[in-house]
């Protein structure tokens, strides 16, 4: 039986998967394969694993990453986006010096250019459907940022969205940059980013490369969060998707992302000694 074979885990199996991921994260250790060798059979089961892992993790959620699911996986799992928690100790404020980010030696690590939305007011916990205009009304701030994707499981992206959702959405933190003023008056096509790893350009893109733009990702987070019993709260940060792509990075490497209005964010990775 392969690690990509799906199954419907019992509550004890979900807890075992969640504990394997959280123990590895806590220790800064790599996993040799998906815990138990078999994936949950649906996104719903994967979110149940994620919820079990959140219950085990000692830190406060300060936001959510939203990632795309592309074809053919989107049709297979019935969704084109996914979400995972961002925890307080893994939220960094960008500064003039490169932000130091721990990564899992032997695991997965990547840098992603992102536009980040700060929620301006609590969302209605009972509301599970929004128009783009209604979602935009909850924007309290629009920032530039870098999502540091990361997992103890090196093959997490290759295994697909069910594996990604199971391990905190493959999130290892968020570097929050400055607020981007005047974004409302600008077409998405003009909000351009470029990512460099070790000084080499590895990807370019604009906010228009996110289907429906960043507000569509916010709408997804609002609707999915409410359905999960995790409505968005004022101050939550929503990382809306990888604008230039997902760019692998290893311990000791440096990355830089350029954003509109002359903003730049720099980071450098280092081996993780433990997540707590």
C-alpha cells in the first residue's frame, strides 16, 4: 500500500496523524513519509486532521494562509483553494535586515510572494456565503508579505492537497510587510511581484494571477472558516496565495521579494531547532 492511497480515518487515526505532524514540528524534525502511510480520503477528513493538530498546538492562531489547488487535483477533491493556520510565534514583522526563518532539515521549505489582508472587523460566525463586494468590506488593511511554506514532510506538495491540509496547510509562518496604500484604485494587473533566491530571479507575477484576485481568496477564507466553526476575527491576517509561484529554499539560503510602491522583503533561512 502506497503513501498516496486514501482512507477514511477514525478519530484515533486522525489524532495519530495530527500528533505525528505536531511532534515533528515541535522537534524541528523531518518525517520519512505521511504518518501511517495512507492519506485521508477527502478534504473534509484532512481538515478534521488539521483541527486535531490545532487542538494539540499550544500557540494562538493569528491568521490563515490560503493556497490554490490546481487541476487535476481541484476536480478530484472538489475545491480550488485550501487553508491552514498561521500561529503567533511564526508571524514576523519585516524590517531592514533579513528576517531569519527556521526550516526543517530534510523536510519541505519554500518562499512565496503574497498579498496579505488584515481583517477589519469580526465576521458573522453564521454567515457562509459572500459576494466579492461583501468580502472586500471586511478588509482593514492590505499588506505585502512572504509566506514561508514548510513541513516536516519533504513530499507534502507532491502528495497533493489532502496531505497539505493535514499539516497546517504546509505553512511555516508569515513575514508581514508594509501596508500597500491605494490598492483599491489599482487594477490587479498592476500589482506586480518578483521573487529572488540567492540573487537569482525565480518568478514574477501580479495579483491578477490569483483567480478572482486576492479578494476571492479572502471570500474563500470567510466562507470556509465559518463552515469549520472558525470564523475570521478582527486583526486576523489572510495570506491570499503565491503570486510568483512556490519556490523551494534550503537552510542558509537568502530570498528577496520586490513589491509595488518600491517595497521589498528579505529573509534568510536557518535549520530549525524546534518549533516551540
